[in-house]
């Protein structure tokens, strides 16, 4: 009886978690397919005639949204490559070397990561403006990469820690340089942590709003900013178009997370079983 109760409680908890996490996503996707009159009907209509009119309106009246998705892709891919490259080298150094300076720098990186983004972002604005980097892809790539380097470095370090140092020594004995050892021995064996870190950075960069709002105006504007403009339209919020835009913005990330869920779990639990 006790076993049955525990099993029931476990499944109930899983069900509540699924409703909590997937419920809002399903609501947005389903609402984007509903006619305007049924979108907020009470009681909610579970059976309805799907329509793509909101997606057509999004395409015709908010074509800037699809143009800015290209900017989102450029920024997300650029930030991911830069953050992973720097974090991999940093993770290697923290894994294979030690010292007071390295320890202090690790604490500093984590402390900076804990600060609210707005605290470090606003003082940068006049500097970025003076350098002529405002409203460019480069500034967003640098900011997004810098924001995630500390955490990605620690994640990748944990995976490199699992690579036996004897493999490094064997490579050196065989005549490999340190760079060759990193590229041909460490990198392949730590690829799981590298991929998990890459996914974290990409998802964050794809969805980020605050940095894009502060540092872009037109040329490098990303898709989340256009979604906010749909909400603040002068003739009122077109909820159907808004839900359609959010669905289009959401789908690539959901698909990516579903395809790479094992890597994400590995990244989230990195180091949790170390003694």
C-alpha cells in the first residue's frame, strides 16, 4: 500500500511539473491557432477550427519580425562560438593548472556572474557608443559571450577534469605539442560539456531582451524587440499576432532543447557526483 502511494505521489508530482512547465507553451501555441473570438472565451474551447490568419497577419504587417530573426540567428551563433572557444581554453587552464591567482580569478568570475545584468550593462553604454559599436551585431555577440563565459568555463572544466592526465602525458611522450594535445585529446573527450555549454549560450542569446534593447535601435535589432513592439502597438495589442510571433520565436529553441536534452542534463548535473 505504501509503495502504491509513493508511486502515485511521484506520478502526480511529474504531472504537475509537466503542467507547470509545458502548460504556458501549449497555451501560446494553441491560442495562435484560434480565431480572435475564441482566444479568451470562457470556458475555454478545446475543440475549434484552426486558423493561420494570425501568422498571415504577422507575415504581412510585421515583416520586420522575420528580418530581425536573421539578426537573432547571427548574434546567437556568434556568441555561442565565441563563448565556447574562450570557455574551452579557460576550462583547460583551470583544470590542468592551479594557484592562488587562478583561484582568485575563478571566484571573481563567479561573483561577476551573480550580479544583475543591468548593473554591468548601463556603465558600458557610453563606452560602446564612443567606440561606434552601438546597434551592431558585434556588441551583442561580445556581451552575450562575456555573460556566459564564467559559467561555461566551470562546466567545461568539470568535463575536462574527467579526462585522465595520463592521456596528456602520453600525448606529450608521443611528441604532441600542448596545442595538439588540447585539440586531439582534450577536445574530443570533453565534447559533451562543450555541446551542453553551447546550447545554454545559444538559447540565452536567442531569447535575450535587455542587452538588445539597450544597445540596438535598428540594424542589429533582434526578434524579441519586435515582439515587444507588437505588445505596445498604438492601436492595442493584437494577441493573435503576438502569440503567433512568440510561437515562431519559440519553436527553434524547443526543437533544439528536445534534440539535445541529454547534453543539457549532463551540463546541468556536471560536477554533482564528484567526491
